[in-house]
C-alpha cells in the first residue's frame, strides 16, 4: 500500500474517530467563537508560569467541552503512521507541550484573526496549531 493511500486512510479514520468520541464536528455549526467562550474559564484560571497539571477546572459543560476537544486534538497531533515519521495532521508539536498551551495558541490565533471566529472550530484550531508549530521543510 502506498504512502499516500495510508495517509488518506489514516485521515479518514481520524475524522471518524473525532466524530465518534464526541468532539465537535466542523459541520455542526460550532464555531471558533463558541470554543473561545467555552475555553474562557480555563484560560482565566491559568496564571502565567503556573503548572498546567495543577489547574482546578470548573465542573461545567463548557470547560469539559473545551478540555475534551483539545485533548482529542492533542492525541491526533501526535498520531503518526507506523511507517511514517511525519505527524498525520502536519503539526509538529514539540514533546512536553501541555494541553493548556494548545488552548492558549488557539485563543491567541482566534483573537488575532477575528474574521475567522465564525468558521468551524476545527478549521481554525488546525490553522492556529499549524501556525504555532509548523513542520520544518514542509
């Protein structure tokens, strides 16, 4: 099986996995602005230089939605095909980057690009993370 076919199959499986795990779907009307609102309590709790593992999150649907969506994104970012060195989603996140850092990158990107806030969350999140963690030579 060629590398292109394996990448296509992996991408289809990743999209299916996102839909089945309850992560927001690009076509359900859930926008970047919606996710900004859901992530606001998390970002409010995060202090500069604080340990992201020590965050005490509010027990609300919004914080769970934000955290869960980015946890799914984080898992997909590190997914590689067995025979491929490149990340599946072409975002080269360094080892040890926290989930909170991914949320902060999305938040900063969406606020600096307000016209994109009406776009689907997943589209803007991928653009933000590709901007924040480009793969060299790609």
